[in-house]
């Protein structure tokens, strides 16, 4: 051996094998009370989960009026009104139960109704 050099430490050769994969966790079962009833899972940050309640903006009468006006326009002109047809949407907006609606709100409603 040369002076100043130390012999290499003998380490066992490392295997190229990867460790065995662990199986995925099984889904946790809901805890059970002593009386046999299941506990509800607790949500982090709040005592109860909030349920979204959708608020109906358009009355059924308004939706029917819009659909009737669309049908009438199609009968007369052969197509639904163009998006730039300000006069059509403004006239429908004025006849709704909520007369404070702007024409662009009516345009958006027409768009959603046509998607159905």
C-alpha cells in the first residue's frame, strides 16, 4: 500500500432491488358508537358542512315569456336573435316581472336556455 492512502472501506454491495411496495391503505370505516350507530365524519374548520342552496333568480313566468319571445322571433325571422340585437333583448327585459333587469342579463339567460 502506498503511504498516505488508506484502504477503501469494505461496504457490502448495494442491491439494485427497490424495496417492496406497500399496499394502499384500505378505506377507513366510520367509527361506531356503543349503541351501534355510525358517527358522522367531522369536517375540519366547521362543526357542520355548509350546504349550497341555489336561489332562483328567474321566475317561471319570466322564463316562459323569454321562450315565447324567442319562438316568435324565430317564426318571424327564421332564426334566434343575434347577440347584437339590442332592441329585442331590451324589449324582453322591459316586459319581465322584475322590470329592473338589464338587457345583458336577459342575453345571458337566453344563452343558458339555448344550451338546454
